């Protein structure tokens, strides 16, 4: 079951008017290191595949 405040993102975004804030979800807390590392590894894998398909290095 996902959190109704952050919808499983571990991030609480809010504010009013011209004020905006981004903070860890008060219900779930900050994202666990294991989940962060897993998501980062998935992103790097997709990025490397995109670079390979583009046929050139991207910096």
C-alpha cells in the first residue's frame, strides 16, 4: 500500500502562493539507501543503453 501523502516517492512537495518546498515525506521518511541505490543502478543501465543506441559518447 502506498502512502497517500507522497504516493510512494518518499518526497513531500507543497507550498502556497509563491512559496514551494520539497522535503522527505513525514510519513515514510527519507528514501531507504537500498531503494535509492537500486533506482540509480537502473537509471545508469538505461543511460548507457541510450548512449550505445545513439552511437556516441554523451558527457
